[in-house]
């Protein structure tokens, strides 16, 4: 039975450039290491795709809808069904001074935000910077190997998968009617990234689970895992020093008055 818009799929995939078989992306850590493309900043393993969310290229989503759980499929996508054809209109030459004025030191391969689009610095020289706003894989025919690992049918599993997308692993999730409860116990590290990712997870849950009307986030802290910010420690130490200094001055004044 074909998948449809709104389905939550966990998939594994590998993408290669048809022209030279070069690896473009993979969820398989062993492949990444074998081809010297491994990055410690990437979380390997199955990834979530919500069909109909425009999160993947149109040709990829079309093929996914006709896939089956547990069955590996292979297909090739022309540029127009993948990341589009290259457009020379998206390549610009900019004065280096524009970057320097913003305290930016451009270098080849650097990714920048240009006119609300992500662009790549291609070259820097003679006071000029060549910037390309085409997708890095635009113009390429791409060879995909894909396997749908799981169709997520329970809302709790769907919310958990959204959390994983934002590097969060809730301790427990429950959903009753239109109310979802998400729990993070004291073992979950609650740093600045946690709070940003939590907000993104909540927003994504409202976006993709249309029947959710309310989300309660439950957080547990204990003395061992909760650490006061360094700034508070520093401020406290400064206050103590000022207090001690003030005390010494006061003692001196009292002695003189006596």
C-alpha cells in the first residue's frame, strides 16, 4: 500500500553523484568512514521524513510514496527532480570590502546568508569574492539507495522522532486526545541548546500533528545534575569581595572615629 502525505517515515539512504559516483550524503556511518566523509557533527542512523512537508526534493518524495517498509529501493533523479539545474544568474561577484565592512573574512567553501538565501563562496582574490547561491548539488543527476525502516503510526512515536530531529530524547511521551505530555527527567542535560531545541520540537509537533491542541512539557531537576551558570558564580564572588572590602573600610573608619 503506497504511503501518503502526512505519513511519518524513518529511512536510511545513500546519495551519490551519477557522474563520478562521489558520495553526496549517507545515513550509514560505515560508508561515511570508508569514503573518508565521516563527520563527528553528524548523527548517523535512520532519519525522519514527513511526507508532504516539502522537506525533501520532489523526486525523492515521489519514490518514497511507492516504497515498502523493509525493502531497499534504488533510483536515479535528474536535476529537475532533485536540486534543480544550475543558474548562472545565481553566481555573483562582490567587492571584498563589503565583507570586511561586516567583519567577515571570506574563504572558499564558506557558507553565507545572502539575500535570504544560503550561498557558497567559490573564490577570493584581487579584491573580489565570487559567491554561488545555487544548491551545492544543483545540476547533478543523483543515484539514491533508500530503505524505509519504519512507518510511525503512534503519535507518541511521531513526537519522539521529531525530538530526535532536534537532538532531543524525551524520557517519556503520552498523548490523550488533543493533549501531549512530554517528559524530560534529570538525566537530560538542560543547557542552552536544550531550550532552543525544545522550542523547535514543540513548534514542529504543532505543525505536523494537526490534532494536538496543547503540549505540556515536564522537566525534572536534581541538585546533582543542576549546575548554576558561571556568570552567577562570578557575580557572587564579586559581591563577596565588595562586601569584604566594604567591611574593612568600615572597620578603618570606626577605628579612626574612636
